[in-house]
């Protein structure tokens, strides 16, 4: 997940380019990116709740 997220955010590759790089389907890459976003969101919410 981290690699897909990094390729998307840091290197500005699109989903089809990442799919080729990672030898995955675009759908698999999209699911990984969605899972990463959800994980980050959950992590940030937990950190915010713990700091209150």
C-alpha cells in the first residue's frame, strides 16, 4: 500500500502507470489506494482523539 500511495502522491503517476509498474490491474491499484486513504484517515482520527 505504501508504495502505491507514494507513486501516486509523490511521483504523480496515474493509476494505469502504477498498475504497469506494480504488475497489477488498475482495479487492484485503485483498491490499494482506497485502503491506504482509509487507513490514513483512521490513523489521523485516532491521533486527534488521543490528543484531546
